[in-house]
C-alpha cells in the first residue's frame, strides 16, 4: 500500500478512515480491513520503551520493613 510507505507509523483506524471510500467499494468493514493489514504484515509494530520499567520503584515503600515518615501538610 502506498499510504503505508508514505506514513509508516499511521495507525490502522486512521488509515481506514482515509481509505473508507475504497473500503466501501470493496465491501470491506473495519474488522476485515484490519485482517487484510495483518495478513499483509502492514500493521504498525508496537514500540517497547527501554525505560518503561526503569521509572517504577524496585521495592515499593514498606516492602522491606521500612518505616514511612508521617507528614501533615
């Protein structure tokens, strides 16, 4: 698909919206459109963030027997 080459990170919903006239001519609904994208390996691959787990605390407060400070604001 030419649109995938021009916009490699465009999502399937937006692509379906832009190509809805063509989809109607082919009598293709959204689910069938996504099935065609999947079979043609044209779905956008999800990116995995390297830092996704780096921001999460390794030991939540209290799990090591730590005493939490009590503050009143």
